[in-house]
C-alpha cells in the first residue's frame, strides 16, 4: 500500500523494485517540472522585454513624427525685457543678456579665402628675428579673462570688421604686441604672464576660433590628466609665419591660416559693455515692432534669406554688422510675454522664427540664432 500512496499511476513491481523505481521517477519528474518552470519564466521575461522595446520604439517614432513647435517654452527661447536697463535678458539665466562681441572673432580659414588675414610681411619678418611686432588684432575684453574647466584661462581675440590684416596700426586700430619664441609660439608681449595663441580645443577646422590662453594659476588637480602647460608643443599652439604671402598658419595644418570670422548675436554676461541696449524696448513691450539694433549702432541681420534645417528645426544664422546703409536690421515683436519673434509682413505668423540660444546651452558667448519648428504652437 505504501507504493499506492506514493505513486498510484505507476504499475507496481515488488517492494525492492518499487523502492528503487518510484523515487527515481519522482526525481525525474521533479527536475522536468523545474526546467519547465525556468523555461516559462525565461519566455515571460523575453516576451516582457520585447513588449517594452516595441512600446519604446513606438513612443520614439511617435515623438519623431510629432512636429516640434516654434513656441516651445522652458529653455533658450524664453526672454524677459528689462525696461530700466533697456536689455533683453534670458528668463531662466538672468545673469546673461542678448548682445555680441565687439570685434569679429579670430578664426581659422583657408589660405585663399577672402577673409584670410594677410599681415604686413615686414612685421612677420621682425617676429622671425625675435623682434616684437605690432599686428592689427585685438582682445574682445582687454581687462577681463574667462576660465574653462578650472584649467585654462583665455582671452577672446578678434579683429576689426573691415580689417584684412594689412592695415597700418594707428591709434584708432586695435593692435597687439606679439613675440615669436622657439620658432613656434606667438605670445602677447604687453602682459606680465605668458599668454600663447591657441586653436580652440586643437580642432583644425575652418571657422574654429583662435584665442590667447594660459594654464590657470591654480588648476584643478586630476590624476587622469597631466599638469597643464602653457607652452605645449604638438598641437594648436605651433605656428608658422609666412612672410611671402603675409599669412600665419598652424604647423599641423598649413593649408589653413588666421582669418576674420563673423560676429553673431550671442549670450553676454549681464554686466559686460557688450550687452546690447535698446532704445525702443517700450515699443516691443507694448506689442509693437522694433528693429533689432543696439543704441550703439550694431545691427542684427540674417546671414541668409533661405532657411536651413537641422533635424526637425528650421533656422537662419544671425549675423551682426555695424551701422551701415546697406544693411537693414531684422524687425521683431514680443509674443506671449516670452518669445522674441522675427516680424515680416510678408511671412505668415505660423512660419515665423524666434530668437533661440543654440542647443539651449546657457553659457556666455553661446550663439543666438533664428529658429522655428514645423508648427507654431504646442497642442
């Protein structure tokens, strides 16, 4: 009876066989059941993961298909009007306001480009001989430097809008005294510390900026990074003088030379004299239309009339010129007490563009351009 109580479905043999066979069959079935349960759990996990992936993919596709709105709040399109200071200020970063650099930025460009700077060959020859020379370059903020990553101090560098590098240095022309040492480095001479000419992030691309840098006095220590050195060979501080054509080129990319970049609208620290003041800000506040030009005569323009595209955004880059009859500033209006929108009576409102900080990266000198989505408002 013991066998019947244990496993009644199995035909019983004698007691000795039963003692050996029944536990064996039970163990086998037990293992088989355990394997089945594990398999079922695995199948359920796989099915669950597949469902999650399908759901996520669907949501991603749905988001991608959902058109972005021009009037999207919460970032680089939110502006406040400070009527007392006559400034347009970032709503979420009131320490930053709309403005532009004083000088056209110093950049890399191709040797044959119309904006390539061709310096006086005699000045370059003086530099080659170890003599200090005057070049028609300038510092954007002569009495102020910025710091990057608690490691590098930098002085933003530029040149005048109408400069081609060959203009004679006069009292009205910004100029810098430079010296050429070790047949490699271009240093500012008139400052106490060593500031060396440097290609930003050592990226040898046309349009990349060139500024003066030095290792900060108290750099952030990290065992992952070597101690910063101002005079460091092998990268964006190695320069070649070319008196034959008046150019200066990086040794690592001799087909590029120093050139004159374009000024654009950008974020400026609120206390800087590069912040734009607007005389007609009251008009803008009261739903009127205002020309986007500073009280000092700088005008915000469109770099092109045709729109460009990035992912699902339409945009036109901003460009800044000084007062001139051939350039007409864009017109803007203030929408929803938040957006600074381009106004053109020939363009429907739903096709308008608004002032937008690039990639909503709210840091000083970040460009501000004209951007729009594929619909005007969010649903």
